[in-house]
C-alpha cells in the first residue's frame, strides 16, 4: 500500500493505492490498483501498470515500468491535472 498527499485546488487530497488485480485480454496485460481518495470527488478514476500491450490512457514511466491512469471528476483544471501527475509520479515510485 502506498499513499501520497497533494494539493487539489483549495484542499488537500490523500490518494492511496493498494494491491492490484491482474487482467489479460488479447495482447494486453495489466495490473489494476485499488484506489482510495479522500474527499467527495475522485481525482484519479483508475491506475494500472501496463505489463504488455498498449493503452490510450495517460502514461507515467518509472524506470522500465509503465503506469497508466485516467483523471477523475475533480481534475477540472490544468493546475489540478499537473498536481495529480506529480502526485502519481511519487506514488508509483513507491509501488
């Protein structure tokens, strides 16, 4: 389990990623992480590691590992999106 706290607009949000579920379909293989986000609205709707294949989602590369994510409903400005990406980069380093 990994946790990161970051500023999202005028409030602080804590995002926690815990053990994932492996999924395989065709040439794609992924590990989806369970996410828990404080607050009423989600900043990240899904986070997963790309084991093989491709993805249309936003990507973060850490070493030789590739992670992908989708923004949640509370990522409604460029400033919030930048903070989310920075927080996710910190989070995936710990995974």
